[in-house]
């Protein structure tokens, strides 16, 4: 697949790094020579110095065709213009990163397509959706529903005393047929487990199951559920506003920010939220602002270190659910290993949307989940696909992927060794970075 990325900022550079591991033909365009030189020297990509909105530059970039054009410069208008030009020059699919929710309104979908923008990515909105899900399912690290909730994938950390600790995967599978452990996050690394692997304290298990077995999974992982009602947000940025808009009917929000201008703006955007101008990093302010009485604490400042430390402090004060925005990718694994609950990263969320397009998924029903070193995708099986040629146990699947569950005739079911995948099934696939081309070959 020929992929052209316009913009070598944080999102564009991260995408280029990820996609360079996936055996794709990547060209990255930016007007910053230093950024391009660093990426060109360390990753398997091609680079082009120049303005990403220049007709001449884009004509040269798309000379040999373009399956996917991704515009992720810091400028929203430049991204729209770049997609418009790329579409005119023959790009098959275009994606623009946006910075305002208005571009996502249903009534604007068709006008955007007429302008040459097939899809938009709003990372702040994706982050807000992740946070709302975390508030709805506070006993998990991750919660993803596929095909209207027919199949659920949950990431759950094994705390001391959990019944699953020390149990082999094959023992668990033989006694609990309702669950499939698709992957394990251990020591900052995602692994696709085999039957002889044992589950250990501190592991984050990625388990697929159907909704009726939720309570059983809580018991097996030593978890107790609780309802989140009172939510404190530290930082009044775009993500905070979107979280409020998505959840104000279910949660009571208190937003704390030290910037006077931000606090003056927030009441018009979050009318039912309590707005407090204070420095939430000051421990003396915590009791005064009521953080210690919150059910959930969300740290959304521009500093990953501040967010991590604030969530640790909130946990120490008894807040049950904490969420930290960690945009420094090198800190994510560290943060996930600490007692801070859920970690969100806009780059990974944007990557999920891009991978969904790469896998030619149906945007109306398919979902992708991006982890630091793995991906999960829901894919439709086409007639004649290699994956339909034999039962799963005879497919000789690579160790870098596992088939976790499927949807058939509207019903969700887990996948076992004797399962025979059929055309029309929607399959939940968990695969490590670098394995996307193997997935594509199985499903094409």
C-alpha cells in the first residue's frame, strides 16, 4: 500500500514510525528538513522536503499513485487543503486531522467529501470517548465493545489475591469456556500467550467474552465494581470540554484550571460543571477543591509527568478511578506499570483510526484498538479468504497474532481450535506491531 503522510509533527512522525514496521510504502512530507533527516535515518520510510499544500510537491508525491493520503500538520486548514489537492491528483482515500468538533457533524460529512476529505480524525474527541468508557467501566484498564456489544474486550490488571494468578492458560480455557485471553501485557511488553503460559500478579490481561459473563470475570480477576458519579478534571482543555459534553447527563463534573482565561471560557461550554480556578498540583488545594471526595480524577494538563504524579496522589487519597493523559510515548509503559489506572494517548488513538483504514474496515461498524506495541481489529471475512480454508488449529497462525472472537449471523462467540471461520464472519484479531501484512494476507 502506498501511503503519503503530510506533516512530520508528533502525530505524523508517530504514524510514520508505526507504519514503517508494517512493510508499507511510506512517504512523509514536511517543510522541516531536520525532522525529516532524523526520521529518514532511523526508519524505513521515504521523505520529501517541502510545503504539504503545494500542488507541485503533492503532484511529485502522488506520481506513482496513492492508496491513502493522511494530512496531520498542526494546521487544520492546511490539512483540509492538502486532502483536497491530493484527492484531485488521484489519491484513493484521504484523511485530515481536525481541531474542531464542527467538522464531525453529520450534516458536514457530504460537504467535506465534496472538498476531497473522505475521513476526519479528531484526536481530542477520540480521547474523550476513551475517558467516558473508563468512567462507565471503572474496574477495567480498557473496555472495548465490538458489533454493538456482542463481543467485549477488556484489559484487566491482576491485583494480589486474584484467583487467576498462577493458573496456566490451558487450565483456564478448559475450566472457563466463556473467556479467551487474547494477550498479556507484562513488564512493559505485550505478548500473545500460549497454553503453557501462566498468569502472574501485575499482568494486564486482554480478555474477550460476552456480556452475560461480566460478573464472573470480575470474580476471577479479583475486581469489585462501583458507580462513578462525581468526577474532577484537572485541566480545562478541548478534551475536558468534550468529556463534559459526552457525559454531563450521567456524571457531575468539577473542572480545575489555573489559567484565568480558560476558567472564564469554560462556563459557556460546560454550563452545568463547577469551574474552579486553582493550581491542582498544590496539595493544599486538594481538600479545599474536593478532589479527595471524588469518585474519579482525570488529569489532562500538557505535562505527562504532572498527570502521572497527580493520579498517584489521587489514588493515595482514596479516589477509586483515575485517568492520565500521557502524550510522551516513552512514558506510557512506565505509567501503565504504576498505580494510576487508565492511560490515554491521542497519538495511539489516531493510529487506531489509520490502521482501520489500512485494513479496509467498514468505518460504520469496525473498530481498532491501538496499544503501545499491539493492535486489535474487527475484520469482515471475504469469500475465498485464506482464513476460511481450515479450522483455526490447522491454519498455522504466526505467534504474532491470535483470533479472539467472531460475530456470525448477529451473534458473538469465542474462537477455539476447532472453529472454522466462514465468509461473512466478523473476526476480532489481536496482533503485534509489524504483523499487519500477515493479517491482510489471511483476510484477503
